[in-house]
C-alpha cells in the first residue's frame, strides 16, 4: 500500500456536515456557513461529497452549493479528516481505505465518537473500496506524506497514552509501513501550543508542517517573539532542515509566517496557513482577515504547489479547534 500525496489527482473530496455538539457552539449559523463556504470553494475544482446526519438534512440543503453531493449517516461531529478513512493505492492500482481506530482524539472528556467511529467504513462503502483495518488509534490530521515513503507525525499524537498506550516508535512505524507504505517516519516532538488546550488534538502535524512536493516541506512560522509558538516553530523548522526523506534527500523548508493576530479571548491562537486543502488544479487556503498576511501566504503556498489559491475565512473553524484541512479528506483517483 502507498498513500498518494495530496497534490496527486483526486476523484473527489469528502466532508461531514456540522449538526451537533460543540462544533455548532453558540453560533450554529456561523459554523454552517463556514463549512458550506469550504465545500463551495472546493467544488469549483473537483467533486465534493458531504456526509450529513439525517437530522440535519434540511439545514444542509439550505446552505450547500447544489453541486455538492449529499449522503446521509449519523454523525457526532464534522472533522472528516480525522473520522474518515485514509485512502491508499495498492501496487495493482486499486484504491483501498485505511480505517484507523478513532476514540475522540485520545478519549477527551468533551468528545463523543460512537457514530464517528463508523464513518470511515461508511465512506469506504460509498466509494466502493475495500477496507484495511488498523489497530492504531490515529487520525488523518496526525499524518502527512510525500507519496514516496516519507511520513510526518508528532510524538504527542501516535504515542499519546490515551490513544496508543504501550506502543513505541518501532511499533507505530511498522503499522504506518503496512498501511501507508512508510519507509521513513519523521517524528516531530510536538504541535502548536493552542492544540493542547481543551478542544485541541494534542499535537496534530497538519497545522504545523506539510509536504508541497517530494523533498520540500511548508512549515508554520510564528514571527512574534512574545507568542509561545515562536520558539516551538523555530525548533521544528530547524529539525526539519536537518532531516532526510525516504529517498535520502535533505528537506527544503519553506516557512509560512502566521498572520498578525496572535491572541484571542482564550489566549494565544494557532492561526496557521499550513492547514489547507490541496485540490485538483488549486489550493483552498485558510484566510484570517489579515489582508497583507493572507496575500503573502497565498503567494508562498501558490508558488510551492504551482497552483492558484482560493481563500476562505477560517477563523470560525479555528475557534472550534481546526481548519480547512481538518474538515476535508481527499479520495485519490484510482
């Protein structure tokens, strides 16, 4: 098995509609409008299928672009990157779906996941592909690949005692080799500071660093010395500059500076342009209402992928603990 890189051709993108719990929060219309805006931006490039809880069918129909396909299944939440399958290709060219164990980002007290734990197999069935089961508690936001055998992870996710008690690095690497074709696993020590707050994932890599091509990594950079992520991102970028990928290349690191807003009413924010969706012929990038920083990030990311960039205001997503990458999951073309 081999997980294709996100810039490889897609059959479609999968999403899940927000219908309950903290994802709706005190501003449910804001959540619905934001999920719909992301779907609308992606469907301009490739097909989108939205999994909608039957109880929320009317809400979804009222908000979604009519080009978005809708299927119905019970949901707890709406973070498709984490609850959905990770699609992989076999040497025979056939598409398959890895079903990780999902336990609410390490059995967090605010999370519920009985319904969400079944979504990966539901999506696989809708896509008509066979499932590869895995005993590893993992989420799609906890991995990034270059398509050539290199995988980025963080020690605080796959080795989290609330996810995989008793697992060590060799065991995790062996399972990533079996499911994703990993030949070289790069372990980052941690994620961004806000991601360890109550509604965080405890360190997902997809807000920190991602491959934009083999041998090249986009890395979040916090330029404000007063922000705790200033030192975090400096250390991560320095580590990545010294790493080799599965083909023996030393990584090229491209830093993507954070926007100027550094704090909200809850403390330091983790606004990151790294948490974007690569789509057929484009990139859908998080915007943060900072015209200068948004434009700078769009230029850096667009040049890295060689694709046009569409911006969607992602502040309502980050207020709920995620970003555009977190609510999307690509299905590669077989």
